[in-house]
C-alpha cells in the first residue's frame, strides 16, 4: 500500500451546527494516497474527522474523538476536473457533527494529481468513479489505510452504512453506486438537440459512445443514502433505473443554472426517484456555488469557479444548506433504524 499522509492540527467550532446541545469536537484533516494494483490506479483521499488529542492513540495518525459517530460514515465526491479539497465547507461541518468523512479525488478528473494529468474524456468513463469508491470502502472495511498502521485504531467505524455526498459528476457517481443504469446513446442524441444548447455538460460528448449493456451495474450496497448537489448526468442515467432506487435521496439544485439546466438534471433526478427530497436554490445561484469560497481565475467551460452572480454569498448559501442537509441526514437515519 502506497502511503502519504499529512495531519493538520486544525480545531474549529462551527456555530449553529450543534445538535442535542453537545459541544462539538475539534476537527482534524488527514490526507492519504492509496494504490489499486489491479487497475494500476492511484486514489487520493482527504479525511475530515472528529479529533481527539489523546495519549491512548499510539502509532495512529487519526485519533478519533469519543463523540465520533461509529454507526455510519460519509463519502464525499467532487465534480469533473475538481477536487474534494474544494469542499471543505462540507467536510468540516460533517466532522464537527461527529461523522468521519472520506473525500475521494479521482485520477484523470482531479487537479490534485497535477493539471497535466487531467483528461476530460475520463468524465465519460463512467465505471472509474464507482470502482474507486468500492475499492476504498473495501480497504477501509478491512482496516487497511496505512499498510501495517491502523489510521482509526482507537475506534471501530461502520463502513457498511455510508452516506454518499456528491457534487455534479460526483452526484451522478453516487446514483450509479445506488444502482442507476446508463444509456449513453440517448444522452448523445439529446446533446445534439436545440434543447441542450445551454447544457455545458454536453461539451464532453465529442462522439457517440456505445450504449452500456443493460445489465451493467456499479451497485454497492454500502451506500445507504445520497445527497446530490446540483448533480450532472441527468441525460445519461435512465429514468427506469432511477425509479428502482430504494434509498433516501436528497437533491439540491440551482434553478438559474449557468452550467446544467435544472429541469434536465437536478429536477429530473428528484422527479424520477420515488420519495426524493428536492431543495431548489432560486436566487441566481450557479453550478459552482457548492464549492468553497475562492479567488483564483480558473474556469470550467467558460464559467468561473469562484465568481458568483452579483449579491450572492457562498458562506450564506452554505449556511442555509447546513440545517437542510443535517435534517435529511438525521431523519433518513432514524427511518432506516426503525
């Protein structure tokens, strides 16, 4: 197992996010790098966790607080050409609530490996992300993270009960892991129509792809609930397969979208999935409002990753989403346990 780690001694309290009147634990951040030998593929992880400074944690890089939720864990996935490093607002909030949160950067689709590794065609290699996730969960379930050193030595964690949170392509990957199926021919046909002129995700299609076999599945039973933030791929995943999903789903979407048409993506998922909760942002929020605040000048398909429409504050948008996300999380967990 290839090993790379930095543990950041960060401690913070996220005001307004405390449930049950308990003081929230400090939050630590650790970075690891796994290597899937069977696919010759590197997988980088960023882990946010409730942190404990304890002498009882010997030879372990991640010392978990006694307030850690051991019954479930959280998986976080980025959008195309992005990184989970741009979703600290979520990682810290989840960890502050007691959830160990594992963010996965996907090689070929993440700048964390270096911009020279970015390959836009990876977006349509739809099996890569689910395979990365299942490999990581297998390793974590077997307590394999640092080779011979256990990262979570002081507290066992439940890796069979995972909430998948994904932005854009990360949201689509979460639905694939829940059992949704792909139809790339229909998606390509849609992308040639006038209705798709404002759908920037169609720019990843430069030629028709063969239709994935109807029996092909990326299902992983460990994914027990999904929070999809402005998910992409509404034109790729079949309505029939989405109707078969049986886990709790929350979809958050931007109605005045500058990248993905709301009706064809976020709203499509929410309407197709029985019982899905839809949270619509209707104040001019764009596709990248779900990233951390930033001040660089990078763009995706001509859309700024950092600059939002006039009058919008990402901190305020995120603050408004926190209670909705946690209410869904705790409610869906309670319903599952009944």
